[in-house]
C-alpha cells in the first residue's frame, strides 16, 4: 500500500481546510492509499515561507511517503516557477504528485508528460529572459554606459606608502575608506608586479 501525504492550504485564518481535507481523504481511500501525514498552512499563497510545505518537503527528503496529494495547484505553489521547483524535487525523490482539481497524476504517463511540457515551457521562458538581459547589456555597452559596479577610485601609491610605513590593514582601510580585502589586493598586486619585472 502506497503511503500518502496530504497538503492543504487556506489563505486566511477564517477559512477552513475541511473541504480540501474531505476531498483528499476520499481520493486516498478510493485509490487505496494509506495517509501517513497531513500538512496544513493557513497563509497567503504569495508568502515564500510556509511551515507546512517546508515540513512536507523535509519529510519527503527523509522518504516518509510515496505520494503527495493536493486539492489544486494553486494550493501548493505561489507561481508556476515555484510549482515546477516543487514538482522537480518530488520527481527527483521519486514521489508521485496528484492534484485533485486538475486531475493530474504524475504516476501515470499523461501526468508525467504534462509535467515535462510545463517544465520545457518554463525553461524556454527562463532562457528568453536571460537572452533579453544579455541583449540589454550589449546595447548598454555599445552606448558607452557602465555595466555593473563602477571601479573604485583609489590612490594605490598612497595605500602602498601607508602600508610600508607600518599601518595595519585595518588602519589603511579606514584611512582610505575601503575594505581590508581591497588593501590586501592592492599590496598583493604590487608584489606580483615587482616579481614579474
């Protein structure tokens, strides 16, 4: 008998998950699943942190169930991307996913194919976004605009002189309003330059 976990979410404290729970328990009984855990979140769908979902995923990683049942996609994930991330993780853990309202079951060939298609569309969207960003950066460079953080305008000679006079990295950094790491980098580059010549 397959072990099932139920995930329920309602948006506000006044709402009750009983309708979802009734449907999911009925589905589990109909398919002969043993319900091992029920996870509930009473939180808005847009919130990233959901204690119930986080616990469900942690238990999934420990192999505590074989199937996750949800009432609808929008109960589980806050966006298509988030849904795909959760489905991808469940798939990697070899845990089936069933959505009651959408009648999607990744245990069957049609459900798996649908997840692959949705994943391909999401990957295409990510790649298009990356390409648009790169095109924008190329255009900005051609127009002579600065991309990224501007290089620090530092007086290398003064930094090296202060360091040679025995000031600590912290003292030099404070005097020139830069980080200790930057002072170390300047000193190191000077040493490497001296060794190369």
